[in-house]
């Protein structure tokens, strides 16, 4: 799966538009509101606001309930393993050019998949 359907592309692009104004929102464990986010709560909030009806998944459930993408588009999911626990443990939203937006340890931020910290933990791109 690479090229999104027109309806999927609309949600993917909307997710980027929804996510960017949330930069610098504080990190809050289990947070899923503009008061604060954890990584899965951030993705849940962004995609439901962008028009996708989905349950409040944890990171592993998001990974299980999405499909691999070879050529990612902005709005696709980015998954990482072995961050604060072993296995699938972190996710963000792809912005393009190897950048992704996510709820980091202190706040919502933009990071590079190729950075020293993230590149060895990167698993792949997926799409709801």
C-alpha cells in the first residue's frame, strides 16, 4: 500500500494540519487533550480531529491495526521500538523529508527519523 485513496489522503493531509499547531503542548502520561499528550494520545487526538473515527489505541494496538507503507506520505504513522520499553513503544506522524511530529518526553516536537537517537529504533511507516 503506497498511494492513499482520495478519502485517506484527505485525512492524512488534515492530520498534518491539525498536528502542527500543537507543537510545544506539554507531555502528559495518558494525555489525549490539548492540555497534554502522550504519543498515542497525540495520534488519537490528531486523527479523530482530522475526521477519522478510531478508538483510543495504545501504541502497540495502533501498530497492529494499521498497514505497512513503502512510500510514506505526510500524515502516515512512524513507529519505533525499544524506547522506554522493549518492542513497539513510540509513534509519531510523518511530515515528509524524514521528519515526524510526536509527543516527546517533554512536549510535542518535530524530530528527524535519521537522528542519532531515532534511527536505530525506527521500525517503519504504517497507515490507518
